[in-house]
């Protein structure tokens, strides 16, 4: 039987445990509308993560020039040792997956940025929810997806 290792992105692969609170909110406040509440930023982030709005629409709604997106993504840092550990783990597991709720375009850019050059297949695969409506209700009621 094939063994799969399932990892979370934030706080497991990346240093930020809560990328919205630790990276996105400060970035929006520094480069966009300073008066936006963390809740308003998170609400729009959830819409973008569910594919309800694209990243250009998200950034414009935050008052941030969309060309600054890569600057925001540059704030995402892998936990020390992650690059070295993933190829070793790949020898042990038939597949390594990342289960994470995030914005698809940002995830693709981060995977491209951090993919080790000596690996033939992607190490981290993003999962997208099939039942976005149920996820939307859970998130809007204050329950955060794991």
C-alpha cells in the first residue's frame, strides 16, 4: 500500500502560522487601505481562496496595486530545513501532499518559487474544496477551516 504524508502549509512548511494575520493584514495596511479591519481583509481573502474573486480584484479591493503581489508573496518563508527534509521524506513516502486553504494563484507562485530543482515531480500538491458553499458557510460563521 502506498503511504502518503499530508502536511499543512502554514506553520508546518512556512514560518507563518496564520498567513492572513501575520503577513496579509500588515501588507494591506502598509500598501493599501490603512483603515481596513482584519475581519474585512480576511473576508475578502476567503472569497479569493474560494475562487469567487480573482487576485487582481482582491488587491484592488484592498487598495493595493496588483503589481505588488510578488512583494507580498516574498514574505512567505519556508521553515528552516524544509528544502532539505522534503526530498528525504519523498524517499520514504510515495506521495507528499499539502492540504491547505489558500488563493490558488498565490499557491502556484509559491510552489514554483520553492520547488527544489532536483525533483522530477512536484513535492507539494494543493487541495481545493469540492463543496465551496459548505466551506463558505463555515468560514462566514466564524469557524475557520483546518
